[in-house]
């Protein structure tokens, strides 16, 4: 290799390393301008959810769906209780969930009705959200026992809700989905929960599961619209493709399952995940002009004229990931107005969760994970005003941000987009969103 070629290769690398430290603080859009806890409309939305759908004993009631209870609803309420910094509410919801829904293996039974569990199968998204909420509560409320419960559920997810496919770990929809072809719901893939569980346990399986999950979402996402399907199926060899819901006929579609994918990916530390959310922003921005439909084909055809608040929450997540927090806020406002006109359990939950996940800087990972497995909790450093730093949790620690940022920058330098390797050609988040969106998302399914 000639000296000139070697210099040409090494200079961009050196520049990447130098500028990463200076720019990593801006790698996540708009964080400096967001409050650290729920306030205003977001706090009001969470309070309304509790007032309208949560019983005094902690049971979440789907009043618009026959008055039953599902594990996902309990997990949503646990996350919102943490966001409201309300340990009493959290304790009531978790106590009911543990008593009525938790199985001997630690996972949560899906459906409860008329005083008893009527479907003991577990749903992976609820298990992950509950484990995530427990970790957050362990840290926020200084309750190490909740952290132990979180890691117990997390271990059960790895043991009973994942399989090996093509050399990668694959998160399936529940223990019932471990028989090939595997049923996969892309909206269950939750990198923030994986990051929390990985940091709490030191188990690198969560990191591998997150990387495989991002690849799966990219593989099943329609390149022309950026829309993922509600469901997918995977072969033991690792081939994945969009699918209709298990047991239902018809082609794959984007609807009230898939819409959650963008909210989860918009909160990802890794730029690959945020790029997946940002990829749908052009389509959803156009759709919002005429009203976002409840369901679309993956190529973007409206399948119904009805609308749902979650459609606008998903669009807000895509806008946030695409560096437009102002428009994200406007879309959340539209979601809230729609929920007020046509109130539903699911809409109320996701309007509140949208505010919590997208409009606060409380980034859904305990601050430095002061709690550690084994029932110990280190003393938390105090802030200038005397509060514990647990009131300002972060999703990505600095080293994670730096690794993700340098990785994105080096991939850009290796591409034909040479200006991004120079300080003058590097915007605050353009590498992590624009170039990543092109390189990672718009590729055909394997």
C-alpha cells in the first residue's frame, strides 16, 4: 500500500475519533431542550390514563374492549407510574400484576377476565416492558427488590421467548411462537429495554438480540415507504419476511402493532435503530396532511379511513428521529385531540407513552444503573439542588454514545459520501440519520 493511500485512509479515521467526542452530545436530537420528567400535556395524559383505565387496586381495564385486562396494559401502567415518579401507583399496579398474572417461570399471562386468567400464554412485549419498568423503578424508587424481579423476567424472556435463527438470536412473539416458522412481531423489539437489562446483568445476549432485532426490522421494512409490517415470520435459517397476523388471512399490513416500532426505535442508543424510525418520516409526513389512516398496505395504500391516536404518535416518533422535534410535538397534540374525541384504552396508553418517551429527556435507562443484581443499591450522587441524580435518568451513557457515533461516522467515511468525514461537512446528526437511513433501511429482505 502506498504512503499516499495509507494517509488517505488514516486521516479520516483520526478526524472521526477527534470530532466524535465533541459532537456526541448532539447525536440524539433535541435532548437539551426537553424537560427531564413528564410535565404539561404529557403529565395530564398519563394522569388521564390512570383515572380512566386503572382501578384503585392496580388493574388496568380495557373498558372499550369488554372490561378485560391484558399484560401489555399492566406493563404500560408500570412505565407511566415511573414516568410520573409515583411509587405508590407503581406498587399497586405491580402487586396486582404479580399476584394475578405472573406465571411460575416469571413471564406474564396475557389475558385476565372475570376474576381469572383465561389465556395463560405470555406476550413478549408485555414481558419486556414490565421488566424494563421494574428496572427503572428499582433505580428511581431505590427498590433493589424490583431489580431482582426485572432480571428474573429478563432471564425468562431469553430462555423462553427467543430462538436461534441463522446464527442470530431471534425474539419471537411468545413461548407459543418457538416452533418454525417463527411468529415475530417487529414492534416487540425494544432496544431501550435490551440496553437496560444488559447493563443490569452484564449479559451480552441483550446486545446481540438488539443488533439482530434492528436487522430484522430493516429486512421486513418496505423500502419505498419505510413501513414495517405488524407481523413477520422467520425460518430456522434466518430468512424473514412480512406476514399477516397468526391465524388471519390476507397480505401483510402496517397498523396498530407496527406503529409502535417507531416509538421504540426512536429511543434507541444506536443510530441504526433511530434511522429505522426516521426512514418512515417522509411517508408519514405526507400522510398526516390528509389524516393518518389506521392501516396501510406496506406500499402505502390506505386500507381504511378510520384514524387512531397511535398513528400520530408513530409519526411523532419518526419526526423526532428525523431531527424535527417541533413537528413531533405538533403530531402528539393531534394524537391527544383524537383521543379526546374517540377515547380508547390503547390510544390513551400510547398518547401518554409517546409524551414520556419522546418529549422528555428521561431516556428510559436508570442513571448509571445504580442498582446491581444481588439486591444492592449504591449511593446516588447528589445534584446541585440536593436531589438524587436518579431523578434525571439517561438512556445512553457517554461511552455508548461515543461508540455508536464513531461507528456511524466510520461507515460514512467508508462510503462515497466523503464530505461527511470532514468537520465542515458534518452536521449534528446528519450522519446518524441521513446516511444511515440510506445504507441500512433501503435494502431487500434476505
